């Protein structure tokens, strides 16, 4: 018996697979010391003197005084400073470095052909290759190796009695104070609150539930941990009943993983 090839179904399946792969590769915000972020090389413009820069723009980078020259063809990530994160008690945890775009420094041949003064010290040039937002002057640049040094560490499981309280500190993926399904949230506690990323194949995950702080028994929605630091974590909302707001409580809830 011959099987009929369903071209439409094949295309849908392929697109879904590509979408899933893109989601897995999605760059995530980093939490890093504010002083370290402030010392990063900055974007000062492009060859066309535009305020906003789009894909394939050739961008000028002002290197920090202590920074080494960036070799040709070096992969780079562009970040924009986000909110300063503080615990409910007022202790500063760091600043959110929000991913904006990626690219790489020009090859030696391209730099000689396109740049009027390619040998100027303290300056590097990059070409954008992909972006989540338009790049702006004053955005900061890191090599991929530098970005890895600020990647979330592995958390050790903590007994329930040793876990701290976690609250929503900021909505990462929006500019307003409300959040809906799929949005990213920065929450306090992190590893210390038992908010560890679950990469197991179990059908159950210890996913955090989001509750109204005024009424702890009233659940607003569920989320999944995508990055966890010692004192903070980034979570993604999966299901939502009401808009999430800063100050909402975040508690682990043993729930079945959705297929």
C-alpha cells in the first residue's frame, strides 16, 4: 500500500520544528553586576549615522580603555541595560542585561574596504546578523565568551525548611506592569528559594505557581524556571488567570508537565 505524501502537513511540521528550535536558541537576559555592565564597550553609531540600526548595519564600537582590541570575525552579542534588580528587603542583586542583537566584527578585508580609518585605536566595527530589537547608540557589546561568564550556575537542591521566599521583582519582556502568558519575569530568591531549572525527563516538574501577595491562596498562574542565579531567577509564564504584577508571591508547585 502506497502512502500519500501530504505536502501541507510536512510544511506545518517543518515550521513547527524550526519554531521549536528557535525557541530553544532564544537568547535570555543575564543578571550581572551593574559596574561590570557599565564597563562594557559601547555602540556609538554606524557608517550611515542612523540613530536606530537594523540588520546588516555596519556599527562602530567604542572600546573601554582597558579592553583589548577585538580580532576580525569575533562573534558578538549586543545587550541593553534593563531594570536594576533589588530584593524585597532592598538589597541590590545586579542589573538585567537584555539581549538585543548579535553579529561579528568585520573581517580584515571588509574593514579595509568599508571603513575610512580602519586603524584607529580604541574602535572596532561589527556587522549585525540577527536582532530581536533595533540596535541603538549606547547599547553594550560582549563577546560570547564574556557572556558565558555571567550564565546562570547550577543550583543545588535545598530542603524545604531552608528555602527563602520568592516574589516577582520585574516584568522582563514588557514595559508595563502587567504580564500575560509567555512573558518573562525576574523573581527574587533563585537557587535560595529552590527555583532550579528542571531538565529531567520526568512527567512531573517542580514549577513555580504565582500567587497574589494580598491573598496567598489565590493563584494567578503557573510558570517554568528558565534561568536561576543564587539570589534571583528568570521564569516564563505558562498559564495565566490574572495579570501578574511585581510583588506577587512565587511558590513551587508540583505539577504535571504539559506534553
